């Protein structure tokens, strides 16, 4: 039984190692030569792709401590930094020391083992690793977005999804990313677009690459022009549509149509520039139960106004039940403003004294009562 458990444990460790695209083994101590601490200064990096190993080794983790001082980097801290730099931690297996002491003074016997690619599976340049492939996708997306921003300010904020074949990825990996030049596409610059990407290799200018991308403008969410207090009713002048990256929504429902916000009130104090969510505003009761409100009845060219008592609260656009002043009739009206309602068509309260007479005049005439 014990032998079986040991065998199972060895098999499991081998399976985990086989699934990981990169293995990073940290040294207990290191003394970087430069002023910045890079991943390659503190760990041995074993990768199927030398491109991945080189890129990972150059990632900056922290500044080097001053001469004669030292600092400690914990594994969790390093992983957080790598994640922020775009590393998919699911593709990396971490080993070695769980903390690395960084010295500002050179060690007498450096403990550092420089990063190397796995000797038995050193891949050719065309076999680009998963980490490098994702990085190249991100770089192309940024390059296309920057190009679009130069073509039209209206498309400066957009979501770009690129489609890259394995051959294109390999060709991009051989280029100097800083020398990429994007061309092509056509106005209005949205939808599926075809671009060409020109770059340089160690041997000189590379052949242009064709890039297919889907361009979608960011939704324009409503933000506040100025701070508002709790319970303040929103007007159109309080709102300003602003492009917002949907990747930052985090599951929240942001308001994009002024009709979703105008007439509603804030549930707490807000700041200028704050995006409006459905949880930040609530319906405003322009009519309260028991209050006397103005009721307008329209028929043809006649407008008759009368007072009635609200039988329930009502927000802008909602229909509520009203009771005539003498209490003899109930009817339905729509809230159109503060303490103002309008009788819904087909439910005109004639018995309450709002008797309507057809008028030949083309324009509305208001009849006082």
C-alpha cells in the first residue's frame, strides 16, 4: 500500500510537470548585477521554447536594494508581479525556495543558476511557446489600437480581437516588436478589418504580414459631470457619455442610455466622473400616496386639468391609481412630472367632473376648471 502511494505521488508530480509549459526554480539568495531585479537573476527557468525562457528571464520584479542592504521577495509577491506582467500562472510550475533574499552587495559565491532552455527539447524558432503566443497577440492588439487612434479619434477606444495563424505567430516572434508598423483597414474602422504589419528581423526588413482583426467600439457609459449628494434627482445635464472598456465592467450593469438615469435619484453621495450603475440610482417618487396632484385629460384639441388624490407612489413614467376629489371614482394616470399626471387613454374620468368636449381647433387649448 505504501509503495502504491509512493508510485502514485511520483506519477502525479510527473503529470503536473508535463503539463506545465515552463518550470521556474527559485534560488535562496541572489545578487543582481544591474539596478533592477529580473526573474532570470533569481531563478532557473526551464522552458520548451527558448523564446519563452528569454522573455520570462527579462521580466522586472523589483529594484535592487542599495549597497550593503538586502530585501526579501516572497513567492506570493513574485507570482502577483508576474500575473500583472501578463504571465499565465497556470502554465508555470514553481519550485525551489519559497523566498529569495536579494543582496545589494555581490555574494562571494553566487548561488544563482542562470536560466536555460530544457536541453532535451530545445525547439526551433518556429515552435513558439504558449506564453510568447499570448504576448504577441496582446502586442498586435495594442499596435492595431494605436494605429486606429491615429486614424480617427472616434475609434480611439475600442476592443480589438486579432486572428493569428501559427505561421504568423512564428514570423512575429522573429521580428523586433518595437519596429512594427500597422497599415490598412478602412473607415469607419469597425467590424472585421484587414491590416498589414511590417517589421524588421535580424537579417533586415521582413515581408508584410496580413492581420485580420475584429474592431468593436467600447460602449459609452454615463458618467457624472459633477458631484451629487444622496437622493438628488438626475437630469440630462448631469450626465456625460464616456467610452469605457467592457473588460473592466466586472459584472456590473452600467447605464448607457440617458432614459435609464434621468428622473431617478442617487442612493448615496457620488463624485464627478463616476460611472453610473443600476445599483447607484433608484426610481424617484414624483408622486406620493395621499398627495393631491394635477391631472390632465386630453381629447382632441381640449386639455382639461383637475386635482385628484394619489392612491400610491409613482416615479416618472409609471402609471398609478388616482381617486377623484369627491372620492367617487378611481382611474389610472401616468406620472409625467413632479405632482403632475396625465390620464391614460381609454380611462377618462368623466364622472368626476372632467367632462371633455371635442374642439375643432387644431392646437391644444387648456380649459381651466
